[in-house]
C-alpha cells in the first residue's frame, strides 16, 4: 500500500470524511479540517495553501499542551534516545528509570506532601483515577457513604463517565447525559476575575454547601483559578483557599484538576500556588510531555494512599495497559527539565503582556463583551456565538491557528512564542471578533 504521506490533500480529506471521528464531530464528517503536514517551533505547516496561507502561527498549543512549541530538538532527542532502549513495557511487575525519575520529579515539583504518583495516559483517566482514589479511601477507612463529589458549575474535567458528571450538567457540553450520570453536588460558579475582591457572600455559601453535604462527600473537585473548556473564566484564588479550609473542617478530600493549568500556564508552576493550597489529590496532563505524547498523572498524599492500603481490598484497582509508558515518561522528564532550565515565569509574563497589548483594540469593539488575560492565556468573550467557519477563515487569513468555541475566542500560545508572533495571534483574535 501507499504511505500516508503520498495521499494528496484531496484524497486525504475524502478518507477523513468517511472514516475518521474528530472531537465533538458527527460521522460521516461534515466540516473540512485543515490538513497539517508538519509542525516546527510555533508554526503549523499546512499541506496546501488555505485562504492564502501555508503556515500558521499556533495560538492553541494543541489544547494547552505544546508549551515548548513543536519539533523541539531536546524533546526529539529524549524520544529518540528512549526509542532505542524501549518504547513500551507493561508496568505490572516491571519498573524502569524514565517512569521512576518522572514520578520523583512530580513529587518534588507538586506542592506539599503530594508524593504518590499514578501515571496514566490521558487527562480524563487521571480524573477517573483521582475520583477512584477518593472513593476508595473513604470505603477503606469505614465510611463508604462518602461517595459523592462536589464541584463548581462551569467546570470541565474530561469526557469519560465520572469526569462528565462533574462537568456542568446544564450549561456544559455533557447536558445530553443529565439523568444518566451520577448526580453530584454543584456550587455556583465562582464570581469572575482573578484580581477581583472575593465575594464574602459567595464564600459563605461555598463553605455552607461543603458542610451540608460533608457526610456524603468523598471529595470536592475543581479547576483552580481557571475554568477552561467549560467557559474560559478566571477567578480569585480565595475561592480555592475557602474550599481547602472547608474540606479540612468537614473531613472532605480536595482534588485540584491542574490538567490545563499545570506547568506554568497561569504564571505559577501550578495554579494551586496562587492560593497557597495543597490539595489531597492533584491531576496533571496536557503540558506534562510538552504536548508530545499522551500522558497524565494523578498525585496524592500519604493520607489518601495509606487509607486505601488499610482497606479489605488494599490495592488501587486500576492499571491501564500503557501505564507509565517509558517513551512518554522520558519526554515528560525532558520537557520538565527544559521548562525549569528557562526563565519560564518571564516567558509566560511576556506572552501575557503581548496578548494584553494586542487585545486592547478588541476591548472596546462592537460585539465584544469582555477581554481577559491571565498568565499566557487570552480570552475575548463576544455577545454572540462564534461562527466557526467564519472564525477559522478570519484567523487563517491573519496567519494564525485558533479554535474558538461558543462565545469565546481564546489563545494559549507556546511560551516560546516570539513577540511579533504573539502580536499576530492577538491581531487574529481581533479579526475573529470582528468577522465571526
Ligand atoms: N481536566 C481539564 C481541566 C481539562 O482541561 C481537560 C481537557 O481539556 C481534561 C481534564 C481532560 O483531559 P484529556 O482531554 O486529556 O482527557
């Protein structure tokens, strides 16, 4: 047969439409995705010219993950070196240096006494594992009634079953499943604004809700400081702190989902750092491997792990085939070294400043409700749903890859994006706000 590379873009799209599911898409496919041939630095190279463009500056970091850009020599070398030793072996009964080193690094980097690391293969599974850890902890210490979860409205934690139950069942993507999913406890979404003074009434209601449901709550699970795919909203770290205090007071575990925010995106290595909070369980993914490979991790404290070990079934009954994948572990280790060897806080600040400057034009524009920037994340909220076709056309004409959703045009560029490319991304966001 022919190598895939020899397909023309037209042939490829015909096969794509017929056989390939894309995220949140029907089958057979209806929208025409852009065919990417390669990616290097912060640029995606298309297989053919589209709206007069062959190369696009990436404003999305492949959904928060490619923080160092693409085709990075250090990450390539890590992958190549590990590939020559072993790309994968089962993790049951075997162990290896890439996974052990990565776990030790994660234990060191994550706050407080988070030190037991479960390496899985996607963010959704990392959340499933976190939930399982919490439920099993309570079961093992003789409190099996504590098995519900509490979260905020407007959140997003993934597309598998338990994570869907803590996405917003009303406004969010998974409303189709309300009635079928486990029924969780929902607090109002936190009032918006990272720098806004905390709303005392809201804080009191949050604490009251934790107290009222504590007898049945295994855990509170939230995205700290940034609610991402549920609506791209920033909030005060005070709300995360209040949850930590309420969980301590009422003996409920706190899970922080840092899958989108982890590894510097908000300006702190972990968003929990803005709040000075140590959760009982933390989930990371996305940028963990610099966007190279599919890997996520769930990190818990000794308290959670020791609780599980005391149970009648003393093991955490979870073991994905590709758990601790050596290739992904090696690249993740290299990606973390690369991040920490650079002045990443300055890079993130610089990208954020560039977005802030470039988005001034959008702030007063017709149809724009709000512009907000935190860390290396920029969001333009419109007063209407974005027309995705018109948005893609406007962005591509401006030479940028963006993927708006609902009423939001947003960007989270690789940290290494040069100033002129950040300006280009912001200009493309303004163009989308005008034209879509
Ligand atoms: N949690 C958060 C906060 C996320 O943003 C995402 C993905 O967007 C997930 C979980 C799910 O991760 P994955 O898509 O790798 O399953």
